[in-house]
C-alpha cells in the first residue's frame, strides 16, 4: 500500500510539472486517478506512463467541451503535445506508441485543415474525434492481450461501444445535435466504423446493419453489454470531465470469462 501511495505521489508530480495539471484527488477525480494508477502500476508502468494514461482519460471524457468549443481544442492540443514529451521518460512501449501516434496524427490533421471541405461541420468532426480518441486509448491497452482479436470481433464489444455512444447522445439536447448537423444514426455508424475498422465492413454491410441485426436478435450478451456501455456513459457525464478506462474494464471482464 505504501509503495502505491508513493507511486501516486510521483505521478501527481509529473502531472503538475509536465502537464501543468492538478487533478482533484479528494473530489470527483479520485476514483479515476486511483483506478488508472493501479492499472498502470500492475502492468509495470512508471509514473510517466501513469500520467499519460490519466491525461488521456481526460481527453476521453470531453464532457463540457462539446460543440467544438475553443477551450477543448486548446486543452486537447496541449495534452497530446505534453504526452509525446512525457512518453520519452515512460517505460511501456504502448505509452510511447500511443502518445507519439496521437501527436503525429493530430498535427497531420492540422496540416490538412482548410484544404478539404466535404460539407461536414467542425462540430461533427470534433464529436467524432472525442469518441474515437477515447476508445483508441482504451484499445491500445487491450492490444497486448492475446484475447484482443476475440474481443474486438465479439457481440459484447460491439454492444458496449454502441451503448456508450447512444448513452452519451441521450444526454445531449436537440440544440446540440442540430449544431453537429448529423442525425444520431450517422454519428453512431461513423464512430463504429472507425473503432471496429479491423472487422472490414464493406459498403453493403455497414456497422449499422450489424447493429440492427443484433438488436432484432436480442442476444443476451449483446444486450447486457449495451446496457453496461450506456450506464458507463451516464456515469461519465455525471462526473463531467472525469472518466476512467471504462472500455478496458469491460474487456477485462470479458477476458476473465474466457479464462474460466
């Protein structure tokens, strides 16, 4: 217990020195901070790994910054830049790959902005990026498991992600969706297409088609995962900026059932 407390103190110092970020560990961010530091400590990451993982959970939430808010844009760019610097001192390869990958992708996107106008609103892009960034961070931690391929193709995984997206959208107002400029099904289909790109959906079988099939089938594992994802979204909204590696937690439960 003392070692974990010292580990958390060192992580807080990295957050303060590199990210200039001081989480409220005696308030709404306590649960997330403890969960992330415990998870990263268990897989032998150091305080830099833990700090990067924690800040990515803040990116994952995005709540309070919706609608393409300029404050969110500034916050996101700073976190990604600081994480790339911080990853030089990390010990986990997954931290280095994720942080540097997001940094490169972020600035590649910046260079392309303004060059392509496909009629999609900035608000829509921002919303999709918030969802995808969060699920991508979770996914990076799953990749080291030999059960990843089974999970990413499973109905449980698909149901959980859909449930989370749908749950989050249920908390938004009609005015918010009007600003985004796309209906809920388009948002859901777009996020599912990116998150589950390994499954190789084609133009004749979109993610939304699989979703409709599973909903009509009412398969028990899918429905349970969908409800769990929705509850995770409601909880995340309730905690505002605070969020944990919720999809990773669902993956760990899936892994335990497979090992039994």
